[in-house]
C-alpha cells in the first residue's frame, strides 16, 4: 500500500499532440480516486502512464516514496484491471490468477493459498478449473479483479472495467468493487467515462478535459459546486441547464439576480432545482412550453422550451406530474440554486 | 441448410461421388499395381484387382530397393525424406515465429524495411534462386548432408507473414496484462503467444511438412551420395530406368504417400481443438 504522487505529468505524442498536459495530483494511501472525463480527455493515457504501459514525456511519478518513471509495469508493484479483462484464454482461471505470482517466483503452496483466498473473496472458487471462455461477462470481470488482488499490490488501477457489462451487472459489480476496496484499503485509481460510476465509487473525483484537470474534489463537492462550466455539464444527469443572465433579465427576473457576483454572465441550474410550484425561498420565474415528457418511474424528465429562447432545458421532478406535451408551464427556480459562471473563462465565479 | 428437395440432394451426391472417385481412383491403381507380379504390369493392360505379390514387393522395396538404379532401400529413403521434412518444418516454424514476434512486438530501426524485405521474398520461389543457393551451399561444403538439404529451405516468408497477421489480432491488453504480471518478452512469447498460436502452428506444420516432403529439385541438385537419396528423388530415378519395375515403384509410391497422411491425421486433432478453443 502506498500513496501515488503525480507531479507535472505530461504526455506528448510525436507530431505535437499533447494527450496529457501537466497533471498534479496526490492520491493518499488507501484512497479511491476516480478519473472521469469524456472520451479523448487523456484519462486512460494518464492511467497507463501510472501503470507503466505508456512512457512519461515529462514530470515525476511516485508510488510511495519511490520515483517510478522509468520502471517496468511489473516493478511498480501495481495491478491493473483492463476494460476487456485481458484474461489469458488458454489458461484456467486458477492459472490466470497464479500467473503473476509464478513470474515473481512465489512458492507453490503460497500461490495456492493466495489464489484460494482471492477466489473465495470474489466467489469464483467454483470456476477455478474452467477456461475464461466458459465464463459469463460478470464472472470474467471477477477473474480479472482476482488477478489484480492475489498479488496484494501497492495500488489497483482500473481502466473502465465495467463498460463491457450490461446495465444491471454493472451496478452490481460497482457495489462489489466499492466494498472490496473498503475492505482491502488498497490505493485505487479508477478510470471511467460514466459520471454515475464516478460519483458512486470515488472518495475523490478528478474531472479531466482535454488533458487537463478541471476539478478535484469529493463527489458531493463537485456536484454541489462545479468549478467550471465543463464540470457542471459533465457531472449530473440530466446535465445542468445553462442560461444567460441577459436572457433571465429580459424575462423580468432581475430582482433575484441583483446580487449575483461580479462577472457572472451565465447561470447554471440543475434540472432538479427547477420546480413547478413556487418555493418559499426567493426565486425567479420562467415561462415555458412542455416539448417532451419522459417518465422514468420514480421521476420524470420534462423537456421544455423556454419562452423567447431556443435553449433546450430539462426539468427533473419526482413522480409523475399531471402535465401533457404542449402545456404551458411556469417554472420556479430558487435563488440559492443558481451556479454563477463566466462564459468567456468557463470558470465558476466564487460567491 | 434444411431443405427437402430430393433431386437436388441426389445431384449433389452424384457430383460428390464423381469428385471422390476422380481423386481416389489413381490411388487405388497405385495400390493395386504395387501388389502385382513383375511381369503383370508390362502387358499393357492394367489389372483392376489386387494381385498376390503385395508382401513380397513391399518387403523387397522396404529392405533393399532397386540396386540397378542406385536407389537404396525405401526405409532409408523414407528416413531421409522424413529428416529433411521435419528439419524444414521445425526450422521454418521456429524462425518464422521468432521473426514475426520481433516484427510485431519490438520497435527497432528499419522494422518495416525488414518486414517488406521478408515479404518481397514471397515472390521468389526456390527455383529462382536455386543456382546461387547451390553455390553458397557448395562453398559451405554442405553438399550431401542433411544440413544442406534443409537449411536453405528453412526461411519462410509465408509463415512469417501469417504469424505476423495472427499476432496482430492478439489484443494488445494481453501483452500489457502479461507485462503487469511480470512476464518479460520471452516469457510472454512462451507462455501466452505460443499457446495461442497452436492452431496456426498445427496448420502450418501440415503445409510445411508436405512442402518439405515433396521437395524434388533441391535434393536432386545437392545430393550425389545415394545415402542421402530422398523418397521423391528415388521414385523418379527408378522410373527413368530402361525397364522400370513398376510393381516396386508403386510400392514406393504408396509408402511415400503415407507419412503426409499420418501427419495430417495427427495434426488435425490439434487444429480442430485449437479452432474451438481460441477466444480472445
């Protein structure tokens, strides 16, 4: 077990393509950090640099107190879970788990013991003699995890491990990964593009965009106070609505907008902060037409067209309100639910 | 296809039967001819039923050969052919696996150049380069030796190319997982890549063995010592005599045809097994 420290980590491919543009990050011992971002943001590249599968162009990478920039993956004392599992198809599950130990010269009975323990933990004991192709997706996923945890490494690296599973299994495995990590307290770095997975798994989230860190924080910090418009749009589903201050003023909502911090020209509003009934707190009022009604069981998504605006806007309400497509809706937004941004810099204006 | 059209079925079977008959008939004739008495085959009409001299003919061919044509016993010739074919097959597989491994998994200077160099030699069959190769082998004093018979034929662009194509389909994560698991390049090659290639190796083994077994021109060129006569050469020599002893020749032909058949039968299990077990 160890902390992981990234100092000014950069990755440049030939031809001036900057995949990772200087990342500073400290991951505490035992912490579960999730790297999240859209595809192409450099999150996988960053993880692979930590793993030693990509070279580091610039910067320092430390696992524990050791600089590991030029070490082979095997020498870094890390274990990795791959997106497509990368199980060895010609080996039984037992040998898949044992292979890393065998290469490291572990004794036979020690290997046996570790494999049994890991298999028991992941409930794959029954499959130890099978080949990977005889397993279902979820079972393969467990074997891939088992291969990582038999070695008891300093850190686990997960590269979108759940994206090949179906939705139901994904939720189940997500819970299991979380529980397992809690139990083992192994430092973990987890890459995903799924913001829900990121929110639920991570002790801390690192939101990446275009090779740079947009924001680092606990899931709730990031959800409650997104630091940039990118984070605001990326975390939370449906995404945050962005409305310009000019538009809101034109709609006669200037009263509650008076005390927005200096420089604010866009406000973000979470779909859950738009209500169909007036709240007690100071609020602003918007008129709209319901374009599409989406019932999702416990909640409903209302896609509305705001008056005098082409901006698509989503409202999330619990249950199923008695509305029909084409209805005119009056929307109430509490003042405290506004996230002030400056659209030129893309940054949140601190209030 | 699940269809019920009797006449189409009948037609298909007729075509298949004719096809099989065309292939099997010459083999049958060879077997029949190898069991006849010496003078039986010189009468002009070929008997269609087996004769009674089978054991005699095969024993003679196997033990002593046809001394008048400088053909040694079939046992020796088959052994020579077998050694040559095995050396060529194993050598080809070994070299092409390693060179494909190098080309796919290592980044070195002129990597693509070397790949294309190998690829271009695909267009040069043995016959084109046979005279210079002969010169080289002669200079290295490898005439009349198993080394001379096999080494010049060992390099194989085809096999290298096929293995390269196969290695490129092995997901990169497999290599990365192995690296994280502490496997060096050769460990990865031995533990992961070779077992995954079993199907391809088995298929190429068959092809290469038959290629080696059927070599004619090259052995003819570099061996003068009857001790190194291969079975294909030997058969040819026996037929170029003034009075070819067809009953013995046919016995040799049947014996020459057996090893490739055995290799196919044996390897077939491997590649069928490989085909059903490969999944990435």
